[in-house]
């Protein structure tokens, strides 16, 4: 999979028809803490509060052009992807059937319903919910929205297009990894600009499928993915994404639940921005590697700010949410 700058520019024009570009800000407080010049890409400022909204726009554009008779979509999610797809499908007058695992974020579930999703809880984790969603989509004649698809990445890559248009001299960018659209979009945007910026993936210690796969050079599933950073809670790697990040990422770093919570608190005290677990993980990885990054110009993707109030209260009180 590749995108030219012209293709990314066209995708950005489509996305910007429904949302403004998100800002990238330099924060002195973060820079002082990390010992590097830190720039934050604020995807928490996007509609739905997360980067996934971009992929919903481009995927629905493609679906309506290539499958105009589709009655609706069916997908699985931990929340941000589901909000994106429900928002886009409902706006197009289509049905949006969304599967989540039992115990999913109450507030993300409410947000998805608010965007028009028919929400179904199934299974104990994302990957189990995904299998059921794919089965039901076929049975009910709905268009499958997989967790990774070129038309999703086309939209997600527009945040990389914005970032690299503004900052062409970043040494490194840290990106969280769930199913992989974010890191792949960042890599493909970097490559379209012909830049030397290193792209570093970030996973939780409790959900290491992408890191294990990267280091093994082959797909490696894990038995569980119990992290409060639900956007990274994936057991089964996505082959198409692996093929991109295994070749294009400089490395993949794992961070602890405690480091993620520390990064959430640092975001709040230094910038007064709300970051969910996956959104804070890139900053956690930068802090984990601060000696390596000393004096460099670094980007971190704040991929989303959608965390339930109870969990955020626990974090602000110095704790770590228990899954």
C-alpha cells in the first residue's frame, strides 16, 4: 500500500470538508519533562474526540461510490472506530451495526449510540467481537468495515499529511498501535513526503501482539490484551498492517500501565488536555526513551481523549484503572 502526496492531498480535501485540520502544538512543559522539543498532534480535538473519524469519512465516501446499493455497515470496535463509522453511516442514511465486547467503555458505548449505532455487546474482548461482527455482516447483507482497510488508512493518513506539511524536520514520531491504521497512515504519509523521520510504534505491556510480531518477523497472537488503554487492546495482529509497520517502523516500544497513567497526568498538568490510555501511550514511550531522545525534535500523536470519568478520576488520584 502506498499513497502519493497528490492522493493524500485529495483525501485531506475530502476530510476537511467535514472537519478542520487538527493542530500540532509545541508544549514547553512537556519539552521540559522529556528533555526534547515535543510537538503534540492533537487528534483529541477532532470530531468524536479521536483520529478514527477521518477513516470513517473516507471509507463511507468509497462505499457509496463502489457499493451504492449497500443498506449499511457492520463493524467491531472498542469505541473510537465505532463512533467514526456510526457517524459516517448515519449521515449517509445507512444502518450502522456495531459490536463491542462485554465490559466496554460505558461512555464510548453511549457516544456510539448517540451517533446512531445499533450497539451489540458480544464476547470477552475485541477480537471475539470482531469475529461475530464479520459473521453477522455476511448473514444480514451488510458491508463489512474491517479494523484495517485501505480506505480507512487513506483517511487516517491525513493527520500525518497535516503533521508533515507543518513539520518536515521531526527526528521521531511516536504512534500507538491497536490494529495498525494509525501507525501505517503515519508511515505512508512520511514516505509520501520523502522524509527521514523515524516512526516508532507503541503498545501496552499487556497487549504486545504488534511488538512481538515486529520482533519475530511473523504474526504472533497473544492470549489476552487486558489493558485500560482500550484502543490498543488487540490480541490478533492484522496481516496487512504488519506488512507496512514491519518494514516502515524504526522500532516498537512497550510501556507499562503505570507509565501510561503517568503520561495522562503529565498531559493534564502540562497542557490541560485530556488523553485516553492509547492517546497517552506515545508520550509514555517518549518518557521511557527520554535519554535516547534528549535534545531531539519529537512528535507524539495524541490519538484520542475518550476515557470514562471514573477511570480518569482514578488516574488523577495517582492510580491505574483496573480492567
